[in-house]
C-alpha cells in the first residue's frame, strides 16, 4: 500500500502522455492531469485488479468457454490506450494480474503493460498455457521483473495434459519452466515466482499426487488445484469432482496425500475439497477487495461474471448460452457494474449497485438464517465457486 501511495504522489502516468505543461495544448493537458490526479486520489483500495488483457487463445481446452461456446464469443485485445487510461484508477491497488479467459502472451503489448505497471511499483503477474514461453519471452519476463508467473496444467503426464488442454503441450511447458529456473539460478534471483495451476477433473485427479514432483522439477513455489466450476455442456458434468460423490473418499485421499507431499517439499498447496455447501454465503473470490475488468472494459467481481465477451441477456431463446447447474441448463448471464470506457473505475467501484453487491459478501455480515440472501445476484446463486467456498 505504501508503494501504491508513493506511486500516486509521483504521478508516473503523467509522463506517459508525452505532453507537459508549456508544450502543446496547455489547458487540455492540465485538464487531463487534474482528471487523472482526481481518479488516482479516489481510486479504490484493492488487493488486486485482474485485467483480461486478451480474450484470444491459442489452445482449445475441453472445458473452457473458448472451446465450448467458441462461436458465441467475441475475441479481442484490451487496448493499450485504455490500459494507460486505467492506470490512475489503480493508484491504491497492490497487484495487477493480467489474466482473463485468454492467453496473455498473445497480446502484442503485454510486456508494455507489465512495464507500465512495474513503473507504478505494482506486483504484476499472469498465467499462461506455456505455448509461447520461448527463450526470448522468458528473458523478457525476467528482465521486466514479473512477480508471478502461473502456468496451467491438467495432468502430470503429457498424454493426460495434452488430451484435456488441447493445443497445448506438456513437454513444451515443462521445458520452458526448467529453462526459466536455470536463468533464475544463474542470475541468483527469485522472481518470477512460479505457480502451477492444476484443473482437477474426474479424469485427471489421479495424477495430482505427482504435481509436487513437477513443482520441484520446475522450481514452482505454489500449486493451486481448482475444481471445474463453470460447466458449459452436459457431457462435462461428470468431470466435476463434486458430481461424483461416490468417489469422495478417493478424492480426499489424493488431496491429503498431495498436501502432505507439498508440505514436505515446502510447496504451498491450495485447494478446496469437492463438497458442495448449499448454504454457503461466502464468495472465495475476494470480491470486496478485488475486481475483474474484461477485454471489453466491463467491470465485475470475478471471471465467471463475464465468460463471454458478447452481452447475454440470459433469456432462454434459441442458441442461448447456458451453463449446467445441478443437471439443469441455466441461462448464462453476463454480470457487470459498469464499463471503464464510459466511467472511471473509482466511480464504478463506489456506485450504489456495486456497494449493494459487496454488502452481501462483506465478512462478518452473514445473516443468521441458513439461507442464501434474496439480494444475492442470480449468477451467484447458481455459482459452484460459492458452494465450494468452505
Ligand atoms: S459467487 Fe460466483 S459468480 Fe458470484 S461473485 Fe463469487 S465467483 Fe463470481
């Protein structure tokens, strides 16, 4: 937070515009400067902001919106100009994670965005599928002092991983991480911290036990094992661990074994037991102190609020996009509190609508009744993430 405050004082975004008072249109520059300063001062105090720098992807993972609702998505890159305009709104934000439903390394200006954030003394990270982690990009990541590099896995063997994360390549990702580790050792540096993101499915969870070996081999500090939370077609339902309660003992044994192995190797292992808690009123996404901005500039509480870039009304019509929730198709609605193309992030964050939403999830405000509050948005009511929060 101190670093963010310093950044606010030094107004580093000012120089980016390449206009200084006394040159060019002075009054316009001053007005712009005042607007930016005001946005910086009123910017929300957030732990992190996640920005979907691109919604393009070069892979076709079997469970991802990219693959399942491919023809309904509108893909694009987050414009660099919009990113620059957004920076004053991040004045009191600690971390910027450049990630959404897409492969960040496909954005031609990703590294410029990293540089701009580092200039503002932000913690910066992103997650990649590893396909573009070539030597050149690895050296740039190291030189720019990216803080966190996540790499996604869906297995600890190439056969399983490549079957699920179609278009990616297990061996390529592992080789890239080994190279990165070598560079870090040579330079005697610890950043970027490598995190492995493992999607747990019924058809790959048996390989999770070996993720610690993979983490050690690739120099990863942390493993995050996630459940499949957004199910976009009926055939994928059985891949969600929580839809296989008859295998719960097996899952618990695998998770306990992985946790033990990780602890033994000093690797942080984060996961949630695949058991649904129907009365959970907790969102695990830190929605009161973080937000997500999608490629189109829409601001929401999580990536699940905007898995599609086009607007969806949620009406059950022909070709309506649906998610499968408890065996039934549920209209998939997009969920936004405003667009940064129209209003500053500060204004959106402090809006009545957004404040009312956060009130539902504020820690310590859980109503006594063991029921989901009526004010909870419908998308949250049918969200597996919430049910898996305990
Ligand atoms: S409950 Fe689900 S949809 Fe609602 S904010 Fe949390 S993660 Fe997003």
